[in-house]
């Protein structure tokens, strides 16, 4: 199958990030298949759509994220959408040598020491991250691929409180959109995030009325990532 070097398919088009991407100048030229066109749980559906479009790249954003506790209460849904669905995409991308870019999470790191590099060991601290790591395992088997580990959120910050005792490096969806074209040709694993700081300090910059709260019951103290590799690529 002869691929079109200019075509990029994005799964999960109705998700929060994809809505920002598809409305941007960068993302308007991408393809966003609906579920009835490309169902990640139906491998024949995936193959039919990709054979029709013939993209050079598939950016795989589809999956299950929030609410986080759904990955504990409905593990079958978590496994289907984040692991099996990703495996299906990998299989078809490999069959036709289509570059695959997988949206993972920085929560695959243990979260105790912070400033994690891409080469550091992974040890997810919640069920959501385990499901995303399951997807990573399949993507890693395919050499023509890129895994992006994100800690990102909507802009403006939607919550009324923010954790003062959890350090991370959140980045807004809008800022990630600007980065995407600069890393399309990369392979391997790249951490993508902003400045390392407490979640409260991050949110306070954009919402002066934000209140402090503790996050230790829900998160480890420092799941922040090193983004030095990203900086070298996009500089």
C-alpha cells in the first residue's frame, strides 16, 4: 500500500485534546475518523479505514482516562479501550508500515523522586497508568513508533482547588498542539510537559482565586518528568 506522506489520522477525535487539535491551524488538515468509520476494538474497521486514507502517520489518542476511578471499577472497559484497542492499532500500522504516535501518561513513573527521564524504570501508581503502560508495551514492539508521556490539562484550569503538596509539570492542551508538528518524525519515548512546580503554583498563575488542597491521598508527592530531551528536539 502506497502511503500519502502528507496525511495524518488522529484517533479519539471527540476527546478533550483532539477537540483543541482539530480546531487549530495545525490540526485542521488531519483526519479524525468517527467511531463508525474506525472502531479501535474492531481490527477490520481499522484496516479498512487506513487502507482508504493511506496515512503516513496515525496519532493514537483514543482511550479511557477520566474519571480515574473508572479504571478500578470497570477494568474490562479500561483493558479494552487502553490496551486491546492500542494493540489493534499497532497491528495494522505494522502491517502497512504506518508511523504510530501513542499518547501515554507521565503517571507511568513511580512518582516519588520526580524529574524522571525517559530511560528511568516505570512503576505506575494508579490503574489508569497501568492501562496506558499496557498500551505502551504493544507500541514498543513496533519500531516505527513514538510514545509521548504527557501530564496535560484543559485551559483554563477547571478545578476550584489545586494540590500544594504534589509536584508535577502540567502543560495545557493548547501548548501541546504547538509541539506536535515538531516531533512527528521522532521515534522512541519523549516526555512532554511544562515547568516542574506544585500543581497549586501552576494553577495560581491562571486563577488567582484558586484554593489550596492536599493531594497526597490521591497522588505520590512528585510524578514530575524531565523534559530536557523534548527541549533539545524543539529548540
